[in-house]
C-alpha cells in the first residue's frame, strides 16, 4: 500500500483545526468548505486534506506530526499580538497618552 503524503499546507490546515480524531477532523474539514468557497486555493487544500484523511488509518492519523505546525501558529499569533500592542502604544503616544 502506498503511503499517503500530506503537503505542508494541508498539515497546517489540520493543525489549525486542532484535531482529536481522524473522523472528527474529516467532518470539520467538510463543515468549513461552504465558508471558503470564495477561495479556490484554500478550498482545494481542504478537499485534498479530507480525501487523504479518508485514505489513511486512525493509527497513521495519530502519527501525523502536527506539533511543529501548531508551534508555528502560536508563534505567528504571538508576533501579531506584539505588533498590535506596538500599534496601540504608538496610537496612545500620538494622542498624548504616552510618555
């Protein structure tokens, strides 16, 4: 049996969903499809990920290493929070609320 390989974009989407089981993840991917119809690239990624999940076992799903993708997402969130905080501080300063 040929090993199913997920690309980085598919793994990132899976990490965003914070999956618990393979079946629940497939269901969540299918639920999100109507919301992303306007983005054909994202729609293709989600469909591809769902189809691949249908072709692997629960054991293979459990073996997917999504931790590095989760960490990447957390770091991006932290960086965005830092940038927003800087913008807020600049705004306060400009209005005379700063030092």
